[in-house]
């Protein structure tokens, strides 16, 4: 297999010359792996980033050889170290001096390669859980700024990867300008409804200022997809009695919800959504009560809001008020079996 791939790679002509800066990284606590990349190159996200949950991440750029992504990931799965993978790729490719590669494993081991044939400025820096590389840059300040931002930023892995891209861009980035950016982060069952591992998968293929646009899209992704992922993963940790990990996920979810509430402080449906998330998981019930009380002031005859209020009040020990709320919800939506079942549970004093 290696001999065959070596033969194929030796005859592959180089791709169009492309300047790019990227970071591949992992989080050993959440077990996320990912790549963030930007370039004056159309749709850089279609060529550079590769990642696999529970395995690692790869960036292949300069005269990028896209075969490196799957080959490196397959070798990582077999236990080959990133440093050794660089040597394997070198032996398979006669154009390796014109390539640039960054690799990180799920355990945090990393390696980078910058061939002597890469256009200046080209270079890399790597350490535990990250590898940063770039070519056709304004200078080494881009790589250094990215490293500093990644190591000193807070938040989860996607946020830290974006912070690194932003820092690289602020330091000058691609010497030719801006065009595209991408963020790919994999996490086991972290994708939509837990059906895939694509925790974050967003691209800006052609834009005059792609990194701010990528960040804008990421904020939308958080609200539509990561909110559910944090809640779902947190619930699984709770079932496994991993209390600290579950609370970490819930805190990330609450961070997203609080940001949305700051933008829409008087949206009763949003207040209800946040309160519901909190009461189901027993998070700050007094705060949940404040939110649902405000929602009821704005929308007093909404059955869903009344149902949430009933559960919050019941858990806080206000059984009589909980029954009143649920009775009103049943009156407003008499065909709703869930409301009826909850009313009976409240009357029996058990949920």
C-alpha cells in the first residue's frame, strides 16, 4: 500500500501556489481535535483541514498534497507518532520540499514540516496539543502571534482556534491579502443530534474579510448546534457520574444562552428555553424562577411557559403553585398528554 501511494504521489503535479496560515490542535479534556485556516486562496477549507474524532487533525498546505490528510490520520490510528508520520510522508513524495504540514494527535503530540521550497515567509511552531504553520506570510510575527493567542485564550477549542486565526490576521497574515477561512472541529458524537462527529464544520469560501465572517457564522453555529451538543454531552456525563465534566458542559451551554439573552432580554420564548434547560438539569433554580416569572409577565397565557413554571416551582417546594400553573396549561392545551401527566405527578407530589 505504501509503495503504491509513493508511486502515485511522485507523479502528482503541484497545486496552484497558495499562501496559508493554519493551526491544528486538540483538547485532551474534551477530546476535541480541529483545524482553523485562512488564506488568499479560494475555498481553503476544501483543501487544507482534515480531522477525525478520537484520532487527530492534519493541515496540508503550500503546494498542498491532499493525500496527506487521510494517510496521516490512518497512521495516527495505528499509533504512529506525528514526527514519524512526517518522515513517512517525506519518503512517499518527491515534492515534499514544497509542502507544509501540521499534525496533532488526540494525546497532544504534534509535529510540523516546512519544506525549503515553500515561498517566504514560511515557517512553523508547535508544542503540546498544537501545531501552527504558514507560508507566503508577512513574517514570523504571524506564527508567533497565533501561538501566543492560542496558549493564552480561554474558552473551548473552537474559540481558541478562532482566536489564533484572528491574531495571525492582525499580525499581517497572508502577504497577498484575504479571501477564505475555515474551521473544522471533530468530537465523538458531537455533531447534529449526536449522529456524527462534526462538532464544528464551517467555511467562508470567498469574502473580503473572511475571519470576522467565520466568527459570525460560528456564533450562529453555537446557538443552533453546540447548545444542544453541550446539553446532550453533559447529560451523558451526568449519567456516568462524571459531575465535573457534566457541569463544564452545562456551563458552556449557559454561556451561549446568556449571550443570546443579552441580545434579546424580553423574548419570552427565549426566557422559557433557558429556564427549561436549567430546571431539567437542576442548575440555579432560583435564577430559573426569575427568568420564568419574567416570561409569564410578558406572555401569561402560553401553555409551554406555564408548564416550565410549574416544574420550577415544584422543584423549589411550591407544590400548590405548581399545580395551578399546570392546570392552566392543561386548560389552554387540553389535548396535550404530557401536560396532563405532569399535572397528575404534581398532585401526587412525585416527578
